[in-house]
C-alpha cells in the first residue's frame, strides 16, 4: 500500500514538473522573436486580424446585403467607364473602333525599356510586336465571341510572353504585365493576334491581351448559364485547390485565388464517385476546360471541405474586410499579379471579391469611384488636420494616394495603422538621413511611415478615403 502511494506521489510530481516545463516552453515560444523588425511602431500582436477586430466598434454590422451588393455592382458598371456589363455587350464591333481600342493598349513606350537580359529594346523589336497585333486582319465589322478562363493566367499590353523593364535590373516590375486573371472568369473576345496565340479580350474590369491556350470558347447563352448559377463556392483563403486527379490533369490541383466564384454541381449530377474518388468530405464543382477545338467542356472536380472556401459570398462587414486582408500578410508583392501574387489594388480588389463587391482593377480607377462614401483630402491640408480626418473614418476604409492604396486598420496607442501591399519605406537613421527599406509584401505599418527620402510620410500622400457602398 505504501509502495503504491509512493508511486502515485512520484507520478504526480513528474506530471507537475512536466506541466511547468511545458508552460515555460509555451511562454518562451509565445514571446519568441527570430529577428528585430525594421518596421517602426509595429508589434507581433498587430500582425493578427483579431487584434484589430477587437479594436473595432460594430465589426459585425452589415454594410450592404447581397441584394444591395448586386444593385451596387450594376450601378457601378453604368457609372465607371472601366467596368463592363459583359452580358449587355454589343454583338458587333466596327473596324475603326476595334483598331483604336487595340492601339490604345498596345503602343511602344516613350522611354527606354530593357529586356530580361538588361538589353535596351529597339524599334525593330516593337515593329515585330506591332505586326502580331494583326491590325490589317481586322474586318470592317467583327462579331464578338465569348470565352472563359480555365486556369490562372495573365493579361499583357502586347500579345507576347516577353517582359520589359524600366531599368536594366528591375525584375520586379514587368511593364508588359497588365493584370492576373483567375479561373472561371468570363470574357468577351474581340480579336486574335496574327499568330493566333493571343486573344484581345475584355473582362468585367480590364481590356488587354490574354493567352488563347488559357481560354475556352463558348456561346453567350452557355457562358452566362454557367456563371450565373445560384449555388456556388467562393474562395475565401488567399488560395484554394482542387484535389489531385490522376485521371484528369486539367482539373487536378487547380488553383483558385481569393474571391473566385466556382459553380457547384447539382445533386442529380453527382454519382457515387468522381474520377474514381468518393465525393464524401468534398464539394463537387463544375469547371470549364478546353476540348480539342478550344471550346468549353464542363468537367467535375472535388474541393476538400477543409479548404478555405465558403458557400456563397462572405458577409460584407468590417470584420470580414479585416479577416480577409490578414490572410495575405507576408505574401510577396506582385506587380500586376506577378509572382503568383498581387499588387496594392489587386490586394483590395480580391478582398472585396470574396464579399461579392466588384471594383475597377487599378488604383486610380478605384479612387475615382463616386458610388462611395468619400472624404477628399486636398494637398494643402495640414498634418494635424489629416490625422483628425482619418480618426473619423471607418475602420476598413481604403486610403488612396497617387499610385497606391492601403486599408485603414484603426488607431492604437495614439498611432494610426494600415495594412497594404507595397514596395518599401524610408526610415530616419542615427545620422539624420533617411534610408530605404524594401517591403515587397503585405505588411502592417503606421500611416506615418516614410514615403520618400526627404521625410515625407504616407499620411501626407493621401488624397481620398473611400467606403464602397451605395450613396443614400
């Protein structure tokens, strides 16, 4: 009996010591700092969405319902010239109009450009590109075609895979790259390049050249029958994937970025297996693929229910905006969608897509939206006036400045903060000079972080604040 009691006591002591050790390790890990950040006034706690959600009043309050968002999108397409209602697009386009559209997008740069090897391109280089525009092959009147993307792809200002840069070693900014385009994106096809490898196409918010191999051709009726389904998934993580499919490469581990709408198969379309796999634990989706003639053929695929997806759009509120923004934290900056990422306006665009809100693609276009609660900030406004104005705007608001947009997080310990996808910042050193630090990612920073070598801040650059909602 005494021996049993001794063993029990010993085990209790061992358990207690293990618990204490585990607690110490947990505490150590919680406070673990691998390196000292060069970003001023930012702590580890600020890198979490909950930190800012808990600092936000009315975080769950709905800004617009699904029906209100649908009306908002339709109004925006009527008001913003960059936004297009593809379903109402004209069936025929005249030669002169189409030529003008192409040449407005595809024209040689007025300043020197360099290829990937650092060599300056010549007039002969542009002459070859211009020939591939196939301007001479445009008919007096062309009938538009309809298509849909089958994978993540890109739009370029010329029908070429080439990259051109402003500086010899500036590989981060391909000036031919216009935007990334995600799977299941409907588009209007207006023309084809001379080599037939590119389509000149219009999405709901962009016009440029897209690789033909990434587009499936279909009819207007079939396209909108597919994309206007009532039951669909939305990618709510920064990306989600279909499951591996050894029997069909086109739908195997296909990547969907945030905000992509993915039509679901109906109950009567789902059998006991999908390509040899039981669908239990998955969503069964219908995806566009290309047949041997480049036409749309719908095929089934599985998306695990553990993926960050949602049945329908997320609710449009401040909590969702903050949660979605922080899913991109640390993702590398990608000009126009380079490096499988996104840039500052793409960051904002994809957050809103996951709630069903459609926006123009570029920063300048977003900043001009009149269908929004807007605070204009004139250049002569003082620093203190700017701080006071920002104090009064909603958390989750977009702060626009020339060539850049950020998401406002709120105020903490007297400092205003933002999350944004940006290239870099300036910080004053001990010698009194401002040093440039690269960011090249989505990061949390104070609004007063340096924007140039003379000590100017991002706060001083802001020209407008936007809340995207219908004007009352």
